[in-house]
C-alpha cells in the first residue's frame, strides 16, 4: 500500500503565493495539496486544506499579508 504523500514525502517544498486577481491568491507547494484564497470585504475564504498542520500554518502568515 502506498503511503499518503504528507507521511512519505517530508522534503522541504518550494512554496509560492501568487496573486491571481485583486481578491484571489493561490498557496502552492510542490506536489502537495494547494489552497485557494479569496479575500472579501468581511472575511477570507480558504479553499482546500493542506495535507499537514505544519503546511496549514504556512498559509496563515501569507493571508495576513494580503488582508
């Protein structure tokens, strides 16, 4: 049985957080789940969770930079 990517691939990932439009960004990490970020007037919606809590914590400071 093949192990889940977050358990078997522990190498450092190149992370990017490009702005796709005025209110939309994408958090990407090589071969790991990616997250879409939509910034609204009253809040932020993050679409698709990360594979690990560590990677999820990497998203938060990037969101703070665009809000």
